C-alpha cells in the first residue's frame, strides 16, 4: 500500500463522514417539520444506522460499485453529461480539472510537493496526535478510577464500583465487561446511588456506552471534520434524551426529584478535574458543541417537563424502517461519489474534447509564432 493509497483512503473517509452528516441533517429537518422532533428513540436509531453505515462502507462499497445500477448513479458522470449537453458553460480543460480535482489534491498531499499540501498534512497530523494524547489521558483516568475503586457489585459482565477520584457517575466498558463508576462521596445517599446506577444501566442497555467508545476511538482520524462533530453531538444528545425518558418510564423515581438530583450532581461537575471526558457516558451528559454543559442540561430538563404534559408515542418499527432507508441512502451516496472502475462513455467523450481543445490551442500558438 502506497502513501497515495493511504491519503486517498483518509480523504475518502472524510468525504463520507461529511456526506453522512448532511444526510442526517436533512433527516433532522424533516423530523422537525413533520412534528417528530420529540421522537428521541427513533432519531437515535437513525443516527446509529447512519454512523454504522459509514463504518461498514469499506466492506460494502466494492460490491455496490460492481452492481449494474452503479454506473447510472455516478455523480461525476452525471455532471460531465450535463457539460457535454451544453448545460455547463466552461472549457473542457476546466471541466477535466474539476473531475480530477480530488485525485490531484490527494497526490499533492501524499507527495508533499507544494506548501499547501505540506501545511494540510502537518495540521492534520498535529491535530490527530493531540487528540490521541487527550484520549490517552482519559484512558489513564478511567483505569485509575477502576483500579482504585471499591467494588460494590459484580456480575459476569458488569462491575459497579465507587471511586474517590471522580465526582460524577459515569459508565464505560472494556472489551467484554461494562463498568458503572460512582463517586465515593455519593455512597451515603442511597437514592442518589439508585438513580445513578439505574440511569447508567439504561445507557448500557441502549448501546450508548459502546457507541461512545467507538466515537472516541474514531476521533483522532476525524478531529478536523465538522461532520464528525455534528454526528457525535447528535448521537450523544439523543442518547441522553432517550435515556431520561426510558428511565422515568420505569417509574422508580418521579420526574421532579430526578431533575433536581440531576442538577445537584451537575453542580459538582464544574469542580471536577480528574473526571474522564472520553470513553464513557457521564450522568450529566456531554457538553453540546460550542454551547457547553448547561445547554445540554437545560434541554434535558425541558424535555422531561414536556413529557409530563404531553407524552410522546413512538413506534419501534418506524424507527427500524427509517434506519434501513437511511442506510440505503448512505450507501447510494457513497456509490454516486465513488470513481467507477472502468472509463464511462461520458469520461471518454470529455477526454476527447479536452484533446481537441489542446490541439486547437497548439495550432493557435503555432499561427501566432509566424
């Protein structure tokens, strides 16, 4: 595998994440317009389907590109076809440059021949290394909390423990085992323990902990991709809203007491310095990008209040159907943005027009020299 192949794969992955974020943003707008904004479980399932589709694309895409319908879906060929019909008024060489633009950029970055290519590569590597170091610090914090904690209860795949180094309950996981880590200072409050354990176990049942670990592991590669941060922010927020609703639906605690307890624990989060901020799902939730933790808590408490007055009814089958549709949309978008294995009729015609245009330019230069 050459440097060009590696850089090309990374660039393709960035484009796919941006495309997935755009597709999900359209779905979110559609949900708001159709009155389904409070269908948190449905939206969470769709968000997971979109992220999962991006993860499995490298395995699925070779088969999808080889399918008979892939040729007619190629976006580049569609644009070239419009140019050949005269609907785009630029020169053939300019159109050829646009078609080969991604390949040119990949070669420039991989070879590092220009200052721009070197700058892009340096910025990307610096950001990735910094993000990896940040994840390493959080991994050590989680490991320290687990190793220094006192085990309260342990089953075959779950360990609940109290650690003195944390101030906010959170859940995380290893390869097989899940962990619920509680602050040692909380051990004197039984109701707080019950609420924290119940909430974090609901996150584990929903798959939010596994999703958070995968999101964290992928972050060094997509640290500069706004699509990644949009998708991760939506996944985390929808996971918290769905978890609050599912926990309160079990009727082990009333909504008012739950909200007050949530705010009380959140106050201690502002003083936490050794609290892990990656590889785990904290009880108070993640801070919303560019808006902070208060906006997240405000959204959660407002939605809890709305659920009391107007409970939302969701259908699991609608969520599954929408998830399947969005997965197909992501694969279709990937097929349309991928370069076909063989030269299409449109590309052959464009190459011919480019050659004719170059010959015309050479003839013009020859006439001027005389």
